[in-house]
């Protein structure tokens, strides 16, 4: 019979061959301690680990058969979700579980010393490239930097490890933005789920909220407006603990999502109310944009135009108001942002003119936007939808 004993204040747990408590017993104990059902845990763990919930039955089987995965990253996610003390997993810090993540077909290179200051300084360069046009050609380098950050955790001085973990978080978010441009939405969600686990580990409300915000946008891009609205709502619940630019950006994201999923004028009225609230936040905001979310007057008006055109129902779209918002954005844009602003603005103008039946100008604008967006698959896909709508119209 397997020995069972207490581990400090926790247990009793069955003891494995390594002298540690069986992981399944630990999971079952902390599920009960946290007041979570197996269904709730399966949903959250599945979303974090593979972007798809695990069933209640699956969780029951893992607990009963002691067959939870040995993979360090997955155990790290579980430990962060359930607040499992590191000592019960045989480590001093949970991050030790990430030092050798199992990554099929991705051999871990021998650790090479890295310069954390250079990694930090490089981030705004990548983001400027991304926000001006696209950083897609740099994705391979960003992923390599993520690997090196993982493998160098124990190579840096202990006092620098928190800095390294924050850099891991920031590079995951950069990878999210580039992956979404390439329409690699599943990969983007994986990066976001890892970033969310890091934010929980750091007990950082700002980073946790930023991750929910960006995941909401990715889910919206994937066409899952209902789940996106859940993430934006969860992000709003933390708004008292976060910076003004992030709070305003969440309001815009929530507004666009409700406009997309809304069923009637009441929903659209609420969405426009949130847009107005975001404008109020922007007017009063004196915070620097620390997360490269572009919460400024230009992108505010482009987001407003997007929300005004978001509904699948023609009667719930407002093309004239959207065109006015795009004109305002164009008038405020600087030279450094002009290319990406033109690309986004011309797509919105094409969609607005299409709604009003001005097919020749809509066609010209769609072609212009396509030329500017030829290296950005996500934008190309959006323009293709406009072109398909033109083909289905009476315009010949």
C-alpha cells in the first residue's frame, strides 16, 4: 500500500518514488481548497494549456489514475492556477518547471549568455517596426529570443530573474502581435496563455489585464465574439488597478466586440457609450504607452470607425459616422504612423462606401489598401472579404 503523509500543512498525500506527493493528489487537494469544481478547472486549464477546455470526465480520470502530464510547462500552468506551493513540486520557485519545457521538434540549444538590457532595448524597435508596417520577418528572431530567455533563467544572477521573467512576458506579447498579423491565431493564443500564467506568477494586475485584453482581440479576429466579450469583461473587472491607456483600450475593445455581437440598437447604443467613455479616458490620460497598445487620438478614431462598421447586420452599421472618424484619424496621423494608418483607414473607408452603395470608390480604396497590406496576411484577408462583398453586389 502506498504511504500517505502530511507535507507541512498540506495533505495527507500519497508519496511517490521520488519522495514527493503524487501530483494528482496535490491537484485534488487544491481543487477542494480553492472551492473549484472539476468542470471549472477543466475549462480554465484547457484554455491555458491548449486553447480548448478539458472535460470534467477527463479531469476525473487524471485524478483517479494519477496521469497528469509530466511536462514542466503544463505543471507550471496548473500550479499557478491553483496556487500550489513550489515545495510540493520539488522546486524552490515554480519557474524552475520552465527551465526545460518539452517542445517537440524544437531542440533546446546550449545556454548562451544573454544581455537583458539589450533584450529590453530591442523591444521598442520591434514594436515600432510592427506598428509602422509589420514585424513578420522578425518572428523567427523573436521566438529564438524567447527560447534563450527560457534557457537562461538559472544563468543570470538571482536578483535579475524577475527582470528576465518580465522580459519573457513582453516577448510573448510581441510574438502574439506578429502571429496575429500572419493569421496564426492558435499560436497567438498559446503565447497569450503562457503570458497569463507569468502575470499570475508575478501577481501583476497590469500584465494580467493586458493579456486578457489582447486575448479578447485575438478571439474576436478568430470570429469568437462571445468568448472575446468574456475576456474583455474580465479585464474590466480589474480596471481600478491598471493604467489609463490600458483601461481606455479595453473599453474600445469591449465596444467593438459588442458592436460585432450585438443584436439590436440597444447593444449598439451601449457600444457607443463605451467608445465615448474611452474618449473621456484618452482626454484625461497622461500615462505613457508602456505596452505598445497605441492608445492615442489616431487609433481611437480608427477603432471607433471599426466599431461603427462591425455589425454583420447592415441596419446596425453607421458608415457616415465611420467615414468622419477615419477622416479625423488621417488629419491627426504623423509621418511615422502614416503607412499603417493609411492601410487601416482605407480598408474602413472601402467598407463604409460599400455599405452606402458607392462601388467605384470602394473598389479603388480596396485596391489601394491591398497594395499597402500585401505583406500582412490578416489585412489581406480583411480586404478579400470586402472584395467578395463587391462581387456579390450589383456593381459590375
